[in-house]
């Protein structure tokens, strides 16, 4: 079936379910039920239809919100179910449950990044050739201006705190290279709770604290001294001499609750593990060919020329090895493995065993948090092309088709029971969808 090109909206096709019925349903050889059973069943059906009638389920995708937006306008999704977007000289917040706008404020300064944390929306403006533009915070609840800081402000994972840093050379990954002053800020007022001077440069990493306690801040300085601080007060907790390494934004990493560092050793690349509470060295072992370490649920994945190897961070023991994989990535559905690059996932796998749970061959994952361990995926088929969206969920060997997206739809992300996409026609659309786990 195809949609009329002149129609004004997308056509949603409910594929339904095939139902096979035995031949005896239509050609019974003899009566197998008593005469009173038919009238009794009819009475029961009438009773339920009157007392507990429910409307049929809606379409698999239903449009909730549509906004005109430019390609350079940023948006972000919050953990409490909001969409915050800057467009047409204003900053707005929308409730993803209902699609209603919560607030709207004028915002004439173009920004390239929106982040949220500590009840604030952090706006990072464009400032080509004008030096450090600073960071502006507005209330996530009302949109009112809260404070402005003259430097770059980043959120601190796992805690209701923020860091103001200077000379940030990379905004990606778990570690960040910083220099000069580091300030831990109170999100409500933007005031510094404590300050730390970095005489040269250092790699900054958030590490877990004691169970149920606040996180900690790890700085690895240029002289290879690692120092651990309490995030709430800036109190020094531990120090440790570290091996020489590149210390890029992805090295070291936190995996399985431990700090793992990839570094050169006497006979090649090695991996060393450290206790995040004391920085005490735990073990070191050869890792020839390893070019990257990634967190894999409770394990750590070593990415290299020989594929993906998962190890127990506490001991360094290998748990599984998949030679045909090139990378992995954590998602709400678990662990996604890629066979031939970031565009070609192999499937959703069990991080503990490496066992393939859902085959994603031909599909591309949609980023974001879905519902109940589900993962939304898309693929392009046929002339046009047409973009199909499906749901991958535990217990299904393959994704289950959800709907066809309108022509020109892309740049999608997910929130629980929501799909948010941009289109080539300058629109941002929010759809509600029925999760398989509902």
C-alpha cells in the first residue's frame, strides 16, 4: 500500500497479526460441545461488552507535538520527561507526557549546546573569534535566568553539582583535559563551593564513591600524579603515581566500579586497574592490540584488532571474546555490538556472556532511553527511500515493525514511549508509541 502524495499527513499502517484456525472451526465432523454452551458463552460476552468495554488501541505512532525548527537550533531531553528547545529567538520547555508547553522565554543569543543538571538548563552560546563565551543557567522549572558564569560549566555525573573549568580541549568522553582553575559550583546559585588550581594541565574523571555516598573527582596531572578529591568539599583523599600513557578523554575509564588505564608496558600495551576509593593498584596484565577500553555493564570490554574481549574488572580474567566485533556501546537495552562500524550493529547482547539476544542486522539504533529495556531501531528500504521504525526487546529474536516514518525524517532520539525526530522540512516532531512491554 502507498500514501497519496497529495495527502496532508503520514499514513499509519497497522500490520496486524495473522491468525491460523484449524479446519474443524469451519467444517466440524460432529458436534463436540453441549447445546447449552453457545447461549452461555453469548451471555458472558454480552456481560463483558457492557461492563468492561474498552476502546481499541490507537495507531502504533501518534503525533504529539510538531515544531518549526532550524538545522542549527539545539534541543535536549531531560531525565524527568521534558523537551527543551531553542528556536526563533526563544527557549521553550515541553512536557513529553502531554506535548503541552510548560514555559517560554526570550533567548536572542544563539547557542550550540543545551545541557541540564541540578535543576538548571545550561546554555553555551556561539562565540566564534570572541574568546570564552561563558555559560548561562536558567531554571528548568520556570525558564527564569538563574546565573551566568564566565567559563565553561559541565555537569558532574551522579551528583547534583557542576564544574566550571577552563581550557577544555575535549567535551566528549568520560575524562576531560582541563587547566588553571577548577571550581565546584552550587547549581542553585552558581557560586563556587571550592576551587582547585591546576598548574599545567590534567585529565579530569568522575569516579564512584562509597556505596550510597557521593562521587569523587580524579585528576591525573602532567607529572603522572593522580589525586582523588571529595566532590562536596574538595578535600584531598588519596594520591598515586600512575604509569605514562596518552591520558586522552577516553583513558582512563571507569568500568565495573574500578578505574582502568591503558598504557605502554615492558613488552607492549598493558591494562592496569585501580581502586576508586584509595587509588591502590589492583592488577596489571598484557593487552596487546588493545586500542580502547569501554564499560560493558558489570564488565570491561577491550576493543582491538582481534575483536572485543570482555574481562572482569576486579581480576582481569577474560569472560568472553568475539573476534568478529569491532566495537560495543551501552544503551538502555543493554549492550549493542557492532560488526563493521558504527553504522552496522550486529545485535543486542548479554553483557555478562556476550550471547546475542536480538539480531539487529540491517537496522540502526536510535539513541536515548526507551521503555523496559526496549530499543527503537530504523532502516531504509525501497525507493525513496522509506524509513521504517521497529522495536527491539528482550525475548524477541528480531525487531518487531512499528510503523513507517514520513519521508525526510531523520536525526531521531527516544524517550520512554516517545520518538523525537527532525525532518528535512524544518520540523521537529514528537510521536507517542506503544511499547511492547506495556
